[in-house]
């Protein structure tokens, strides 16, 4: 989970800085290098927050990060009505516009729309004469969206597909499993409750899971219905196909960056507690040990983020391995091992056994498909 959050920082923070500085392209400066920035954010912000002694101190930052994610989902829903489909070609400069019967150079210029801050205009300059397969502009007045529309033959690109099976399908279920992994935080949260009880903790879990399910579903649904088959591995990067400098999207990116940055210390707390309990079970609290464990964990995750090419690989592999262990395999195994009063043929233990077997099969199949995708579709050949 930490590596995925740091990965978002690595790819989103340079884009935010570039937008603030009004830079069309990456100039190669160090402050536009995601590897340097993720290390800087880790040392300056994440590590100090991770050194707090109690998880309760992070309650306010956690609430603020949740507010940021609600803002993100709201903007994704709003932008669905602002972006046309199909999207125009958005390569700056002269490119080849290829159709079924000819190829011609097209010059695409992106113009800022001053009348509507949420929109942009696109002007396609045909440098070789009129091209009959493009519709003429219906209106030259400034408006949100695209002035030139693609030919109606592309209308099938804007039809949702309910089921898609390809090499990327192997990542779908592991990512879903990864999205709902909150098990390591249960005990620290339980210990911070004022009136601790199993019923109270169950209510906290139900509200949290339901809220996250709603947010995930809305973001995924409206993100897909905006871009369809053009959705990239990271949704916010897809919006750069339509907008270069947009105040609302820039605010969303900042909100997401704040949210993931403030969430990393929350994820680190139970990991450090588990390591301390495992390696130093009867030792008194030590600030040096407290600091060193956090520093080593963050250093390892930074190395992982720097050398892994895409966020999809992190989500997929971790979802197929550790998320499957936490959601399917370990709960079933613990129930079979710990609960002695239930007979082996009881419905509860049969259900736990099925859960365990399904988890093992799911993990093996998912990891096999993901590794095969890495072999036949190496990261260098993918478009991120």
C-alpha cells in the first residue's frame, strides 16, 4: 500500500509543479524528476509524521485526506459532462492523420478557453488541403470541449463494454482485492477507540468499507464513461489528453497528493508495530528503534517505487500476493487452526476451508497471468 501511494507522488507531483510553472514539456530539471521528488517528500513530510508515538495523533490528517478523496470523486463525476467523445488527436506539432484511404499531415493547436475555465478549444489546421472525412465546425464561438469532431465512424469508441478480456484483465481482480485491504489497521484503530467492543469495531468497519466501495465505484464508473478504451493506468494522467492547464484538475491533483502523503504514515504504523512485537517482544519503547524501523521501511518502498515501471504492476502483484493472503488465505487458515470447538464438518469450517482453497487458487492463477503479461508485454513496450 505504501509503495502505491508513493508511486502516485512520483508521477503526480512533477505534473503539478509543471502546471504551476506553465511548462509545456519536461525541461529536465531535478524538481521535475519524480524519483527525486518522492525521496524529498518522504524525508520532509512522511518520515516526521511516521515518528509520532500514537496513531491517534493522525486522526485529523486522516480525516482531511478523506475529504480530499471525496473532492477527487466529485470532480471525476463533473468532468464526465465536460469532455466530448471521441477524443481528438492531441499531439502538438505536425502529425500524420491516417484514414482508410489516405494519410495527410495535420497541425493541432491547443488554445486556452478564457470564457470557461473548465474547457479548452482545439484547432486542427489542415496543412495539405481539405480532408473530407472530418466534419466542418458547427460553431466558432468559444465553448467548452472540442471545436472539431471526429468522423461518426468512431462512435463505437464511445460505447461502454461490459466485459473486456485481454492481457490486462489479469490485473482487475488483484487490484480490487488490494483496494479493500485494511486488515493491518484494524488492531491499531481498535486500540484507539474510547469504548472498545467488537460490535463498535464492526460498525466502524461496515461504515468504512461501504464508504470506500461507494467512492471506488463512482470514480471507476465515471472515469471509464469519460474515456472508455482510452483510460490509462492512472486516471489523472488521462485528463492530460484533454487539458494542459486546468485549475480544477490541478486542485484535484493537489488534493490526491495531500491524501496519499498523509495516508502513508497510517499504513506504516501497524507494520512497525508488528515488526517490533516480532523482533523485540519484551523490550521497552525506544525512540532509536522507532526511527530506524520507519526509515528502513520507507527506504525499501522508495527503492521499489523508483525501479518498478508502472503503478499497475504494483497494484496487480501486491493484490495477487499479499492482498490475497490477508483477505482469503490467512482468515480461513486462522479460523481452522484457532477455533477448536467447531467440528471439521461444520458449515463454518467448511466455508473457511473453501475460502482458503479459493484464495490459494486465485493467488496462483493471478500471479501466473501477471508474470506472463510481463514476459509477453514488457514495460518498455507499454504506453503509460
